[in-house]
């Protein structure tokens, strides 16, 4: 990624992500249990940039567990 894109990615807030997704898809329905049972401690948001689009891809990834040994 170029420096400009890296700075842009670093400045993206979750609020901006949610607004962009809702502007693209108009509406997103999440079952109540999915929302209540989701844990942000074991997942992290991944933001990839596609220069050919140009576009961003948002996904979730499992966090690596830290060992205290």
C-alpha cells in the first residue's frame, strides 16, 4: 500500500465503516442474539485496499491468542 492509502486506512473509524456499508447496502439486519453474543475480544477488523477498484474490503479475523508462558 502506498503511504497515502496507509494513512487513510489508519484514519478509518468504525463509525465510517458502518456508514459506508449502510450507504452501499441501504439496510443491514442482524439477529438480536448475534448482536448480543458477539465478542469483540476474539476478533478484529481487517481492512484491505484494492487499487484496481479502487475499493476497500472489510472482514473479520480471529485474533491470535497470546501465551503468558
